[in-house]
C-alpha cells in the first residue's frame, strides 16, 4: 500500500452538550467531549478497573446542527473521523497542542423516548455524512 490512513472509530457517551460556533459565511462547527471506557481485572487484586479516555470531537456545518439538535449529555454515539492536532498559544505565549477527532460520519445509538413530540425525535436514518469539502450531504431525509 503506497498511501497512508488516518481513521478513528469510537463508540462512547457525550460528556457535555454540543457547543456551537457560527461564522459570518453561514458555516459552523460543533464541539463536544466523548468518553470511552476500558475495563479490565487487576490480576494481583482481582479488582475490576475502569479507565475513561476523553476525546474532543469536532463536527461541521449541517452535521453539527443535527448533532446539536438531537444529542444530549450522556447519549451514546458512534463517531468516525480522522485525527487532527492543532497548535495554539496560551495567554502566557506558550505553545499548546490539542488533538481532535474531525468527525466525518456518525450514528446515534441512544434510542429516543417515544413520549417526545415527533419534531423533537431523532430522524429514522441516523447516519449523516459530512463531505470532505464541507458541502451538505444530499442523502439526508430532512
């Protein structure tokens, strides 16, 4: 294989609501933390140990608006995307780095309560694709 691959697949729970940021040219991004857990049994103490890893998820444009509308803290979601590391400077001028998952596909895994009004329920089709050039996907049911 002559190419490279940058692909991440996660199933986890939202640690907070989707935070939106809108730009002047009608584009937007949504950000939210996603928690994944690893469990194992300590062989020496026979105690179950669970480690939580936090991931910074970034989703763009229409997909971000869908996530904001339907995802809540604690919801389980499948995320597919690629790693991206950003460099920035803190208020003291020190270089800082953030690694994010740039989401290109997601599926809602938490079933929505049947008592919700139809306009507040997640769509039947739960996969939304964000294209590479940030165009809106044309296969969404709404």
